[in-house]
C-alpha cells in the first residue's frame, strides 16, 4: 500500500508542476510554438516518471511477498534453524559462492597455486595442501584436473560454536577428470579418458559477528 501511496503523491506533484508550467506558458500567446513543444516534453517526462514509479512499486510488492512467505520455526529442519541464526544468511548466495570456491580451490591445488589457496582456506588446511604440493614437486609429479560440472550441491550440516563461529558442511557431487604424471610425462594415476563421479564433504567457517562476508574452507572429506 505504501508503494502505491508514493505513486499517488508523485502524480499530484507532477500534475501541479505540469499545470504551473502550462499557466506560465499560457501568458505568452505570441510564443505558441514554444508552448506546444514544452507541453509535449512535459507530457513525455510525466509518462516516464509514472512508468518508473509503477515499475518500482511492482518490485516492492514482489519483494515484500517473498519476505512474508516464512516457514514456521517448528517446521524447520535442525540445519535450517542454525542457518536462520546467521545474520543476513542466504542459502542461494552461499551455495553459489561455495560452488565457485570449490572450482577455484581444486584447480589451484592441482596447479600448486599456494597464493590462491591462502585466500580461500584456513592456515591448518593450507599446511596440509602445501605438504602434498611440495611432495609432488620433489618427486617430479604433476597433477592435471579437468572439472566437468556438479551433479549435486547441498548443505548437510550447520552449527554455531559457543565462540560464535558458524560452520557449514556442504556435500559436492561433481564430475572430474584427474590424473597424475611422473617426471617423464607418463600417467601414473587416473585416466584422462575416464570421468570420475566424486563426492566431497567440505566445511566452511566464518565468525557470525564478522563484517567480512567471506567463508574459509577448514575441512575436506571424501
């Protein structure tokens, strides 16, 4: 209702301005052509304002309808109850970010890109990744990963610690081609012609009170 009240007020203001403009121009009969052009321009502006107001009103109504559709707390799953306690949390936005992080991390790990990993994973997990990367380098082993896509991505667990740290575990089911080659370029693990269906459970962490919206990967399990 408030959105439509805004339109009514806006229309009244525009009509008054339009009327004032018309009266002022009407006092100059010798300049009829300018009067006519100004009327047409005012009408166009009027039409543009009305259409913009109607568009904004429709968007406001749609947003309010989305906000008003809430599942009663007693009908929420235990995971959803935890997620509801995280300020500003959006399942859709979180999963979109998690999928992007998954792709970047597996690619960076395969390439031995520690600099990228530092921005996305916790220090303890980074240490584990670095140990594997350094071992491969010492043995002359190279890794190649071709990410095909996701079959399924869903939040399977969530909890908030006493220290106000939220942890969300996401199950990723993806299709990948992974191979390891020795220093002579021979494949020693995997098959470049075989697409693997892999299930990973990754846990992301962020302080509930933090102003930083980014989540860090703290655990990976198969």
